[in-house]
């Protein structure tokens, strides 16, 4: 008999990587996707025809829908809750919705599993955002976060994640559930949502490169002119259509994040559920970089060393409260799960840039 898994949030970045991983391990996968007026299955489109993959329609804010799916699959071995309103900035504008999905959604699944007496293993997608402004300091004075660092959440998203995280601990202790939480630091890649900062940057750069290509030119300060919000090609100023390109608009460039590759991180999720005992684990690279440094790497990939004229700061992308510094310590995951990340920032940027440049090339040709 195949091992059976349910993935809530299957259409997202991590859901698609986890689907690939579990199918490669010979699992039967039920992916839960909510109804939407447009198709949201782009990231899993190659899996839809696979006989061991099945889509189920459901919404984790609706307990009836969660119960229905679990009842139909009460022989499930592993349940992964990756569903969330996962954008921190948006959580300030839609705090109630974020609470319902990111916080209460997790409770809906946990309580349904208990009520239906389903004996399975459960994974919750917790987040480094839960640390917020908090950090520990090692003997060399380096700031870091691990499983013992206290939470000091700085957004409605992070508060909802903390509530879900504590709910997992409660269900583990109160009902003896095999429920684990991965406290994952930022992880990115070619499937990352387009409004997260890394993907916004790599997509913009590839769009800019293909705009320059249209004029058979490359990035060279002497042939470009810079307005407040636009970039122009000097020789084309009068006549050509499309001679201007909007600058990359960003918010806070000084925030530091510990960025890893999503494909690496879903392996840690799976490994947690293979342990005899449930637990919480920090998953990260242990390296932190500012958004500014990410820009250096990404622009550097296409040979641009000074990007200051290409980027404009737009207060619209500032958040009412910011998380300034995240840098994890994944020693526990390394020791207990044998998990280590394969990608550093350079490999991550290379993967994302290669992909986005390629996509732009295909759309032009
Ligand atoms: P993502 O790309 O935003 O995916 C979120 C998924 O949740 C999507 O499939 C989305 O469906 C689904 N979803 C949203 N609301 C739902 C609802 N009411 N019912 C059912 N499904 C719903 O996020 P991700 O980057 O893959 O992250 C996966 C999980 O890890 C999230 O819980 C996130 O908060 C957490 N996390 C992510 C990171 C990171 O750096 N990526 C770090 C730490 C924790 P639609 O396609 O319909 O929107
Ligand atoms: O890419 P971000 O939106 O990711 P953020 O806020 O760190 O959250 C992501 O990682 C969390 C794990 O720590 C997940 F739980 C969460 O679901 C999500 O996946 O922003 C990163 C940084 C922030 O400091 C933000 O203020 O980049 C800064 N930033 C600067 N300009 C921007 C922008 N962020 C976005 N999204 N867009 C900008 O234009």
C-alpha cells in the first residue's frame, strides 16, 4: 500500500515542491485547492495527469470542507498544512482574513483530525516571522534565532502563525498527536510568488534585460537616461514606442533575511514526519543578507554593478512594523534529521535569474 498524504496549500510554492518530493517517494498525494475564478494550478500543472495525484476542492477556513476531505481520506498517513495568507505586508491590510486562514485554518484541521479519530502525522508550516524583533546571541556576539528564542511577532501574519504554532504544541501534548512544526526561514526559488521581494527583483531584472534586447542594446550608463521613475534609452527619446521602462520600486532595503531554496526546505518537512517523536525544528541556512545585498547578487548576475539608478524607493512597500533581522541556527535539524541546506544565496540567485531570464526569452521569441 502506498503512503497517503494530504497537502493543504498544494497550489503554492512549497505545496508544488512537496508534491514533487512525495510523488518521487512513491506516495499517493491528495492536494487541496480552494475554488477560484481563475486557474491556480500553474505550479502543479505537470502533476495533474499523474495517477497518484488527486486534487480535492476545499478551503481551510471552512471546517465543514476540511472535515469532508478528511472523512473521505480517513486512511491518510501524513497531513501537511501549508495553506496560508502568507504575505506579511498584505496581512496588515487584511488582518481578519489572515487570522481566519493562517491562524484558525490550522485549528480547523487539528480539531477535525481529533474529532474524526484519524491516526496520522501532522506538519504545520510555522515561520521565522514569529521571532519578529527577538533574537539570541551566541558566545561570539552573533545574533541568531533557534527553537529556544522567544517569539515577538511584528505583524498580523506572524501573530496568526504563533497562535497556530501553539495550537500544534497543545494538540501534541493534550491528545498525543504526532504533530510537528517547521519554523522555516525565508525560502525562495523559481516558483516563488511574484510579490515577495526576491522574485520581484529577479523578474524585474529579466524584464529590464529583455527591454534592452528589444533595442539591441545592453546596460551601459552612457546610452541610458534616468528620470524619477523611469529609465530611457537616449537615442530613442523622440520616436520609438516603448522607449521607457519603469524603475524597480521597492520598500525597505536594509532588512536582513536568511534566504534558502524552497526545494531544499520541503525535504526537511518530510523528514520531520519520519521521526519517531513529533517536535519543532528551525530550518534555515544560517547566513543572513540584506535586501540591498540580494540586489547586488541579482544585478551582478547580469553584469550590472551599480543599480542605484534602476531602483526607486516607494513608501507604499514599507510596512507599519518591520522585522529587521532574521538569521537562523538549524543545528537541531542537522543533528536529529540529518538535514542541511544544499543552496546558499549565490546558487539561489543563479537558479532564479536563470529561470526568469529564460521565461522572458521564451515570451519574446
Ligand atoms: P504560498 O505560495 O503563498 O502558498 C500558500 C498556499 O495556501 C496556496 O496554495 C494558497 O492557495 C493556499 N491557501 C490560501 N488560503 C487558503 C484557504 N483559505 N484554503 C485553502 N488553501 C488556501 O506560500 P508558500 O511560500 O508556499 O509557503 C507555504 C507555507 O509556509 C505557508 O503557510 C507560509 O505561511 C509558510 N512559510 C513560508 C515561508 C517562505 O519563505 N516561503 C517561510 C516560512 C513559512 P491559492 O493558490 O488559492 O492562493
Ligand atoms: O519577501 P518578503 O515579502 O518576505 P517576508 O516578509 O520576510 O515574509 C516571507 O518570509 C516569512 C519567513 O520569515 C514567511 F513566513 C512569509 O510567509 C513570507 O514567505 O519581504 C522580505 C523583506 C521585508 O523586510 C520587506 O519589508 O523585504 C522587504 N521589502 C523591501 N521591498 C519588500 C519590498 N518586500 C516585498 N514583498 N516587496 C517589496 O517591494
